[in-house]
C-alpha cells in the first residue's frame, strides 16, 4: 500500500472513576488516535502513551511530535508499505515504541481490511472469546477497596488485580483475600519497591497470589531475578519488557515466571506476537496488559489475548470499566468474557458521533 496520509486525532475521554496507581491518579484519558489513509483502505491505531511520562518515558504530546517529525515522513515516502515493513523503516529512530506501535497498528488494520482478514485470524487466535480481568486502583480506605472489588466480581470479572505501593500492600491484599476467598488475585506495583523491601514482599507469600507485577524499577531485570529467589509469589514483568530481547534476558535470568504483554510498550502487535511465541516455547505464561484503551485499542488487544499462550486473564475489561461512552460500540462482559471481533482488521469501526464528541484536535499529515 502507498500511504496517502495520516490523521493524528486527539480525544479526551473522561474516566468513570479516578484510577490511582503508585505513580499517580488518572481522571481522564488523553488519547492519540492514528488513522492511515491508503487507496485500498483506511486503518486505525491507538497510541497508549499517557499524558505524563510517569508509567514509562513516553507521553502523548511527545508521541505526536515524534510521529509528525520523524516517523510518519519515512512511511509516507516509502512505496508498498505493509505492517511488517513498518518497524524496519522506523528502526533508525531509537525508542518511541508506543508511537511506532500506533503507526504499525494503523497500517496493519488498513492492510487487513483491504484483504478481508481479521486481527485474530492474522495473529493466530485460537479462541473466539477471552476471559476478562480487572485492575483495581489504590483507594483511600480498605472498605472502599472491598466495595470496588465486590462490584467487579458481581459484574463477572474472573480475576482481580490490585494496584499496590509501599503502605498499601499487605493489609489490602489480606482484606480482599479474607473477604472474597478463593478468587484469582494478583498485584501490580508499577516499580514502586526496591530490593530492600523484600521482607514486606515476602509477607505477600501467604495469600496465594497468581503473581506480583513489576515490583522493582524498569531497568532492574537482574534485581528482579534476585527478588524472585527471595519470594514465592511468581514475579511478572511489565515495564521492563520493551522487546523480545528483553523478554529473552528476563527468562534467562529467571527474573520473570510470567510476562505481561502490551503491544504499545513493545513497539507493536508483531513484536507482541514474537514475545508470545518466545514465552510459549519456554513455558512462560503470558497475559494481555491494558493502558485504559478505547474500543479501538481494545479490539486489537482482545484479538491478541486469544492466542494460545495467553493462559491467564488479561487487563482486558469491558468498556464500562473505563468510560460512560466509548468511541466504538462498547465491549461488554458475557459471562466474564469479551468476544474477539471477527470482522476485517480490528473488527470495529469508530462511531462518528462519539469520535466528534471527544475530539480535541485533529491534523492531517501528507507526503512531502
Ligand atoms: O487498561 O485496565 C486497564 C489498566 C490496567 O493496570 C493497568 N495498567 O501497569 O499494568 C499497568 C497499568 C498501566 C496503566 S495505569 C494508568
Ligand atoms: Mg503493570
């Protein structure tokens, strides 16, 4: 496909409730959407970068800028662009994986729509629905946390993830375990601890957690290996895994018994699939993470989560977990699962009215 242009569209989506993590509180999602226009078809990609560089070094204004100046031009200058050529064409630019992933996703969507194939079929999905977990933010009090978890379990979520940080860990986990018994339960620290906290983290061993996600800093893969030898709860890496090479290192260093795969964090769905394949070959379970995506990013994530190595429920929740109104027809829970879209490409179309309601800016990039 030759690329006619890219639309960069910013939308502001209020969240139904504030979402607090060890690095901050989100009350709205400021999302960059990429629409690629080609003679054959159009495609959509969602950039998962947040407003501020606090989950990772990327942030949404920076992603828009690097796309505008450095990433869109070489793609528009090339002929016969396919999704598999996007990463090689963008390789001269270091980093900026979330920005690159959004472009690759848009090109892949257009390519698949043009040939009538769904994301699920292309990626190798082995199921038509995926089990849904939910990520529960840090709350002001334990009673509030128990109410929130109670509500999600009543809706049918099959796995609960608690966000933790120093001071909101053992007591919160104990309260949820005591109140709700034998549910699938895991925690995510977003890099809030150091090895000096190993004693505290050992106390979580009593609660039969599925895993502890990213307890230590992003760059500390070796230290995660040290920690993994000190605690029984399986260590899962999120922020540390930016590529298939990082995943291979983590496995070799025994720093991760489980890996969270987020296509945006690793530079796209093709790299995400490579990490899935590597983990599957090494007996490492994976699950699909979430970045508070709209229906556009969610549709593609749900397709990825249907691959055979995704043996744990993901942070792929229903649209209503995040937004009163989504920009696509909403993803809804059916018996604790989300259906994998079957139509070509990501399988869903943005709703023009909803898109218009939430749009804060739009620009159209064309070849030089
Ligand atoms: O999409 O349901 C979701 C959010 C899941 O907890 C979640 N994501 O570290 O895994 C993670 C966080 C990153 C985003 S927090 C604003
Ligand atoms: Mg995480």
